[in-house]
């Protein structure tokens, strides 16, 4: 099956997904196979929270919209333009997917297929419905794909390479178990923001998006702030006030209450606005409903530290304070060529 056909299938999927939005779905009669899939996808989105309490309709719609925006002909052409897959010998690539946010493994899934390989997927128990549905839609557009897509429930067997995502603990297991196979093993990473005190209200509202989207469960969510010594958090708290409704989600509220209580019992000083706690801490990984912060005297020292700790960092957010930093509010809108852990998945797949 040619790459052109696969690319056209991805474009068709993007057109399908573009119909679904949190502020109202709009059925487009021009979309392929809509009569078979449209209503079922509306129902699946509505039921997603019953499958995973973190997958509210709002969060699923956001993930769907992000992929609709990514899967355009221009984006796919730009993504694929620097690769040559003409010499790829099809292999079976196993995927062990995370389930922390909706459709978190779709990029790996698409990368394997579009590079000319077969994909064998082991889903997370936390996200078992969305990706198989999209796979069925793609197969309906291009039936030849059916022989290239396998979903498994047990352990992976009879594969040639693997891409596995998990915690630091499971990564050690993956590294041992897959030591004889070409692999990408992804561990825990976190995202940070660097502030200098000159940020606008709009910047800080965007930072709120980077913190609260998907309830802070993604590796691209900001979990740590670097702020200049003497920084006044009043402007920050005023700007993120619009995200206060997040406390009405039971699972988030339970985490907020629990983590706040743990911090207070440990006598840690906290900044608190009744839906987010800020704790001064040198770590990168803060618990849900909390963000760590650290003061700095010298921006160059922070840049060097982030370079030293780059294997722990997914994204750096700032107003151009570091090279390749991401603008505020954009962490959860990666482009197709923004690879997790800065590992070029297509180059890896091209060489196996």
C-alpha cells in the first residue's frame, strides 16, 4: 500500500474528526463513511468518562480537535517531506501505550503505519476505546490497512521492534525485556515554564491552559515554574482565576484535598487559591492540583540546569527566554514533527 494512500487516509480521518467540537457537533455530508461512524463517535465521546473518570467530554473533544487540526494535507506533507521510505522492509512494530490523556498514543500509531510497517498495539487499560475506533474508521476508508493493524490484550509476541511508554519503574522492565529488539523506551518527563515577571495577563492565561489541560496528567503539562527572586504570584493567581471550575470535577477535587492536606501536615508553606497549590520545591514532578516553583537569580544558571536535566524535561515554556521554548498556551498543541522526548520516531522506524 503506497504512502500516498496512507496519507490520504489520514487526511480523511482529519476531516472526520473536524466535525466534533465541545461547543457543538456539525455533521458534514461530504465526509466519507459518516453514516457508519458519526453517531457512534458522538456516543463514544459522551461515554468516555464512564470508561475513565479523567476523560471528560471537554478533554476528549480537545484531543479530537487537536488531531483534526494536525491531520491536514499541508501538515502531513510538511511532516513527511524530509523522509524517504522507499527502501523500508515492512516489519511488525509493537506499541505499549500510556493512557494518561485521550489518544496519547495516536502519533506512534500513525507513524508506524505511514512509514510502511505493521502495528501491533497493546492499549492501556485507561484508554481502550478511542484509538480502536479511529483505526476502524481508517480501515473503512482504506481496507488494505486491516492487515497492518493488530490490537492485542496479552503480552506482545512476534514483533520486530517496539515503542513503549511508561513510568520510570516500568521503563526499567521494558529495557530489560526488549533488550534484544530495536526500541524507543519512554519514561516520566515533565514540562516547565520560565517567567521573568514581564508576562502579560494573556501569557499567564495561556500558562493556565498549559497547567490545567487534561487536569495536568500529561507530560506536556507544566508542573514546575522558575520565577525570579522576589516574584509576586498575585498577577499569576488573578490570571488563572478563570480555570477555577476545575475544582468541580470530583477526581481533581479529591486530589486537591488530599495533596493539600499532605503538604500542610508536613508543615510545608503553600500558596493556595482554593483550586491550585504552589509549593517551593526543587523537583520537576508535582502531584495533580499542585505546581512546584523555584526562585532564580540568574537566567543562565536555569538554562544550564535544564540542559543538564534534559532527559527529565518534555517542554520548556517561556517568552523566548530559552532556545526552542514553546509559547504560553501551546504545549498541548504539538505539531506532527514535535516528537515526544525529542526522539525522531520516523527516523527510528526508517532504520529498523
